[in-house]
């Protein structure tokens, strides 16, 4: 009788073990699958988990006085030759002012004067581009080109692009990168930011333009149980998904 | 009995711990997101045109308010009288004269020479950032005459012919 009870106990114990193992294996395989897609299971990569390690690869202004070539695209801003036909305020640091938004690799219309100047540079962590437009005036049209590269081992998606500028006296165009675009690992896209100063712009003033691009990992299915739990609770995804 | 409960307890705790750790890992992985930005600052230039009095004929007096010159001639005889105005671009953007308006009273002729609509004046520090215009007035005889000359300026690329 005692032996029978012991046998039953062993069967119950075995059942629990199987259930627990099944759950662990299911969740574990979800976790492992996610880990493979990200490629960051190594402890050494843990610090890089919160960022994409500088996606901006290059930036070019079309009014900084030099034609810039970027492989494999060639000359990005032809016509930015540092000249000032009838007037040259900035010397070789700027060119005849653009009078229209430039297409990458194609010369654009320019005034015969070099009055304003636009420079652009990337921060050392390659996550921020700064654009400085100086001595601007109505109908000045500088264009800034940039490269955005997925430096991670997994695909990323452009989740949102937020363009804000504080006044209607500017018209900002942004293209080349769009919400929903997916960048596979190592892929680079080129973007363009055009700024047009409108007639109503005030003299001797400073205006700010900000473009925020939010990138997320493309595959979300590996978020595990919490992903679905949060969706069930709130009907949408939180920051972690 | 006590021993059996303890075994289940340990087993349960182990399972829960495994579950929690995997779930927490799931949250950590899902946190991969990044925001990059482009920050632009635009500083605009400005236009500042200053008119100042130059040489003038005897019997001619003038005052300047803004971009308008108020001229009075106390003519002692028939003839031509002149008033010269210096136009100086003190701003940072080249400008052009869009229009020169003359309003006369007293029945005489007045013309502006030296500058005209379309004349370009470069920004301060670059030649020619200063130009000279002459208002030539031909009066028919003795008397008092007056005229106003108003200059309107526009940034060079917005000049309309």
C-alpha cells in the first residue's frame, strides 16, 4: 500500500515536471529565437542593447563650398564649387546660393551671389546631425543630404518621423526616408532635408528645425509573453515593443 | 508529508524562477529602439539702408526721414539746383532699389540721376556698399519749391522689373 502511494506520488511529480519543462521550453525557444535575430546574446554586446550605434554615416550640405563625393553615389552636391559669381561673402566656404532644392547628384539652380551659407556635421556618436544656416534670406534654398545605415545585425524599421519647426515662415521638405521603411542589416538609405525661407521670415532672427527619426527592431514576435500580455491589457504596444 | 510538500515547493519555485527570467529577458530584448535627430538652426540676415545728406546747391535745404528726402528750394532765379544723397547698405544682404518716387509742388522739373530702379547696393564691407544719387531740380524762376523723393529697397533676389 505504501509502495503504491509512493508510485502515485512519483507520477504526480513527473507530471508537474513535464508541464514545467514544456512551459520553459516554449518560452525558452521564443527567447532563443529572439536572441538569434538580434545577435546580441553575448555579454559583451549587452551595453549596445539600448541604441543602434550611430546610424548616420555621412552628411553633405550643398552650400558649404565643396563638392563632396561619397562612395558609391559619386558627387552628392555638384555645383557647390565655392564660388560667388557677382558677390562672394564667404569665399571658398560657400558657393552661389541655391535657389531651389537640389536633387542628389544633379546640379540645381543658383543665384549669382554667395550671401548665405549652410554647414552640417554629425555628432561623434553618429546619432545627431546639426545643420547651421547663416545669413539666410527669403527664397534661400539650402539642401542637406545624409546617409542612414542600419549598423545592426538585424532589420530595423522607421517607426516615426517627426518634423517640427517653430514658425510658418519656413518650409521644410524631408524625403528619402519614410515611415514604415525597413532597413536590412548593413543597408544604407540616403535622405534629404530641404529648407526654404519664406517671404514672411523676419530679419535678424533665429529659427529652429528639428527632425526626429525613431527606429525600432523590425521583428517583434519574439517579445514573448509580455508582448501579448501588454496588448491584451492596453490594446497597443508599449515602448518595449 | 512535510518532505513531499517541500519538494513540490522547490520544484514550483524553480519553474517560476525560470519563467520569470525568460519573461524578463523578453522585455529586455524588446527594448531595442533608437531615436536619431537632425537639428537645424537658421539665422537670417538683415537689410538696413541709411540715407545721408551729401553736397547740395545754395538755397537748397533738406531733411531725411527714413527713406524719404524732403527738399525745399528757395530759388533766387531760374535755373538748376542739385541735392546729393548718399545711400549706404549697413545690412548683411545685398539690396536693389525697387522704386524711386518723386512728389513735387510748385511747378518745376525734378529727376534723380546716379541711381535708378534696379541699382544694386552690396552689403556693408563689400563694394559698392555705398552709392550716390543726385536730385536735379530745374525751376522756372524765383520762388519756393519743394519735393519729396522716396526710395524703396528690396533684397536683391526679390527685385521685380
